[in-house]
């Protein structure tokens, strides 16, 4: 059996990816950098979380901001990925509900002025929506990266960046690009620490 020729599919995939990345709204990126600059200047805690591929992006972002960006600043960012404590997540999911795995952690840690930052292609994951609703009700600054469907997160969050695509891989890649821009803004622009 002959394998299909993949070159046209690869070309189309990469072309669509370039279009998606190129359409990330730069004005929103600039506002998000300001949100993170304020959080750093005010020594606020940043909580980042997501499901599936977005959970991996959350872990990656917490490393980039907490280590990479922090290495370039007079003092580090205080950032925590809520996806990391498996025993706590499974206890919360088992004893309460899966939709409580992030909000119950925020109840323990978060204070007014802290940042709740989530990513979701659909924008409708109940555990993310519930966490941002609680955060907003308790004085947190709420940020959501979503796909073209926007979902409930776009209605809840104070700051929303929409990636105008519905393909999960492309949206998750674009979200990680946004996270890299946010982290590298501090790595490559020392004036942000003034």
C-alpha cells in the first residue's frame, strides 16, 4: 500500500497556522502585558490553569514567567499553575466535583488584586468558568484566552484575547504564542521593571 502524499496537507496546515498566529490582536496583547506588569509591580499572585492541552500551556507559562522572566527582574513573579498538585486536584474532584478543582484552590490562596489567568479553546469548560466567576466576585483580575467560539469565559473575564480559529491545535499553539509574548516582554524589555 502506498502512503498518501502529505506535502499539500502540511503546506495547508502551516499556512493556516501562520494566518492564525498573524491574527492575534496586538492591542489586546499590549493590554495583557500591562496587566502582568501591574501584577508584578504590586507583588500580586498570578494563578494560571486550564484543561488538557491548555493545562500543559499553563504549566509551560508558569515556568516561563516564574523562572525565565523572573531571572531578568529585580524580584520574581509570584505565579502558580493550579494544574500541578495531582493529589489535591483528585481529592477536590472526588469529594466535591470536577468543576471545583480550580475554584477550591483559589479559595485557599487568592486575594483581591491577584490574577486568575485561564486558557480554553471552547471557552465553556465549567471548571474554568466557575473559577473565573469566583475570582471576579472576590476582587481578582480575570484573564481568558479563548478560541473563536468565545464561550462563557469571554462574558466573565475582565480581559479576553480571542484567537479567531476553531481548530484546537492551532488555537492552543496561538495561546502558547501569547504566553511566550507575555513572558518574553519581561525578559527582553528591562524598562518594564521600572
